[in-house]
C-alpha cells in the first residue's frame, strides 16, 4: 500500500488563473536555500544525462518523471527535493503530470513545439492544460535561452529567464527556447499538467522514470557504499 501523500498546500497563486490569458510569472518563488539544494540534487542525480525528450531539444540534458496525482508519494519517496516545487506548482484540477529538469548550455536550444509528452502512453491525449517552469539556474551573463510563446503563428510573449521565477503558461501554446550563445549553464524544472478523463488516465503509468543514462552512468554516480537509494521505480526510455 502506498504511503499517504503529503497534502498539496492551498496556494493563493492559483486564485488569479481565471484572469490569465497566456501566462503568469511569480518572481522569488522559493527560498535561496531550496534553490541551491534543488540545483545540487539535480546535477548530481545519476539519471541526469543526454535528454530523453524528442529531437526538438537540441543539445540538452535531463530526465523525466511520469506520474498520476494519486502516486505523488512515490515521487516524494525517491525525489523528495522535487516536492516543494510540486506542492506550489501543481494545479488542483490536474491529475497526470510529466516532470523534467531541463539543462541547457552553450549551443543548446529547444525548437518550436507543443507539449504532448504523455501521448507516448495514450494516443488520445491532448496538450496539457498548463505547463509550469521554475528557473533554477540562470547565469547573470546568459546570452540567449529566452522562452518564446506563440498562439498559432502569432507571437504572444518573449520571456527572459530570471532565477527563482515560477512561470505557468497555457499548455496548447507553441513554444521554443532560443539558442544559448554564451554565459554558461541554464537549468529549469518543467512540469506538463494534464486533466485527463478516467479512460485516458488508466493508460498513464502510475509512476515511472524516463532516462537515457547508461548503466555506466548509473554505476559511476552510484551513492557511496553503505548508502542505498530510496524506493526503486520502473525505468523507461522515451521514444524520439
């Protein structure tokens, strides 16, 4: 039996969603100490490798978690450092999620696309209701790496990332990230948030991890002897 999931806090940030046309920004979303911990944990995670996402994500790194709201306790068991973000960012009307830390460096970019990452599990899935993004690492001298939002062919926003800013945007928007040309590494935490019907939800894994980390990667970054990783989880590799 799963351990009870910690209740998601009622956050006032949700109250203004009805007034949002395309996106909303909340600066200074978390404490500096939490951001430092999140950065350290993601970069040290053995699953953080060449991205498992599709070919639109050029020269990026990451891994992904697929989970239903009913199985948040498994995220908490294996990745407790994601929970403060999830407690704040998840919309209460969504029931399935695709979470991925996304790392960019000089030469990286994300080409225009609309998120449908859960479609590899359920072919009838539409784009997510919302996508939430937390900017964890943004160098002061970063050049490029801006988020572009489009409704069909119309540009609706060009957002320069700011460290510790939490962003939500409508999940059916076409979006891209401009090429990073200088300044170092950029790290964000992205969550696609879906509101699925019962039949669709049944096709989504309760909880699984997608990574392109190799066995050699996992062995090289294994925890010290005597320390065991928390709760194992099914691991899958995403298709291009």
